[in-house]
């Protein structure tokens, strides 16, 4: 079985060396790039199993790299873990909106980072072709087989995590999900995340749903639910 291939796009040489050493130690094949444009080219040419992407990069910034990865049919499903010194919630939201699957701030500990990478890879490798399931609720059409969300004829671009969260909520409108259940649904039950990460994903999902974002209701002390659809 071939080794999972990980592309590290990072401009700090010392950090590249640390990541490369530890990733190889875990049994991964490692590719590196020190600027965003070169990293994007390498991702498109060599199709890694996962991209570790710095936010602040020369030539092309990390958010633009992520946007272009998600916009290409060849690379749209590659998991992206953003690695950045920015820790404000607004930066996390922007990162998730651009398509990041996870977000780790510097400084970080190597072992937890390796666990998050393993979890993303397990989730990606364990994904099976979905059944031809389509749900329509509140004017939202979500097709799990085609991985598409359409509102009033316009497709809404969601990250894989946002899609899974919406799928879980929309299939059981009115049910209150606690954050752990949503973490399991959207990120896998072996992913090391904080409950706040779910809140950030939900906030990003609400924004992408536009006028229908308020359909996702906060249940105080519990988590979230999708408003029940009234019969027409």
C-alpha cells in the first residue's frame, strides 16, 4: 500500500524541517513548497492526500491557495489543514469559508497536530460513495450523492465539514444536536477538536446559507437544530 502523500506549504524553513521530519517519522510521503503559487502547482500536479497550508505566504497567500484548490475539480476534495499564527475567530471563519477542513494556530504541539492529520486522512480514506440521497427542506436542496447544495437555483459552495453538518441537521429538522454529536457527524468521532470549533463551522455555514442561515437555531445549553419545516 502506498504511503499517504502530504504537501506542506509553509515559508518558514525551520518549521518545514520540523514538519517534514515528524511526518516522515509517521510514515507519510512529504512534499514541500515555500510559497503559495508553487504549492498550488504542486498540489495540482501531484494530488496529495492532504495539504498543510500556512495562511501568510509569499507570492500567493494561503486563503487564495485554498480557494483555488476548492475551485478545481481535480483538487476540490483534498483535505486542507490551515496552519497559521492568526488566532482570531474571524480568521478561523474566513479559513473555513474558503474551504479549510481544520485550523491549527501557531505555536502548536507536534503530537496533537499529527493526530489531527491522521483524523483527516482517516475521514477521507473512509469516505464511501454515498447513496443517491436528496433532501428538500425550507427551499434548500441537498444532494449527498453529488455533494451539492442548491438554494433557489443557485449552488452554495460548502466545505466537506459544513456539508456534513448541514446534512445531519436537515435530515432531522427540529431535533436538537449537542456539539459532540455534530463533531461526530461533521468531523468524525476520532477528531481532536474543541467544541468552539463546531461553533465556528456553524457560524460559517449560516453565512453561506444567506437568508436561510437563521434556520439553524442555537439551543442554549445544548447545541443546534434546524427549524422544523412547516407543511405547505
